[in-house]
C-alpha cells in the first residue's frame, strides 16, 4: 500500500469545501426580505469568518432574485442557494485557496468551485 503525504494544499481545499458546505446548509431556508438582506449577508460572513483557517469571506445575496420571490402576503421569502454569491479564502500552512459559490444558469444550480490556489513563501 502506497501512502501519500497529505499536504497543506489538500488541507486548504478540504477546509474551503467544508466552509462552503456549512454555509449553504446552515443558512438556506432562513427567512429574508429586502429590509434584512444586508444584515443576513453580514451575519453569514461573521459566522463563517470565525471558523479555523478562514482568511477572507464575502457574501452577496441577489436582491433582484429576492424581489421576484416576495409576492406572498407575508412579505418575506426563504434564502435559497441560487440567491447566494460567495467568495472564501482559506489559508492553511503554506497554501491559500480561494473558492466560491455562484448560481450557474446552464446547470440551474448554485455551483461551488475552486477558483485559485496559491503556494505561499513562508
């Protein structure tokens, strides 16, 4: 059996994926309206930013998509994956990994992906 060394790159990508998955499953379904959208973005950023290895995070909720869903008599809708545009940078050891989530219209799916991997000189 050949055992490969687990690298900082492996761990950075693993941590980044965990952050995106946690964010998606923790916050989708949250009640949201146009008055609360900014505070929800900030809350998501603050919650995820306290997790280990998170270097940067930005969360944007598509207000136009939200507006199109607000037709019910209660004036709110639940946060859905396609509304989210997220960028997270994780730094683990000698590696910085940038990942993101954004709605892919062709796939009709909020796709998570690796955007950049940088080896740092430490």
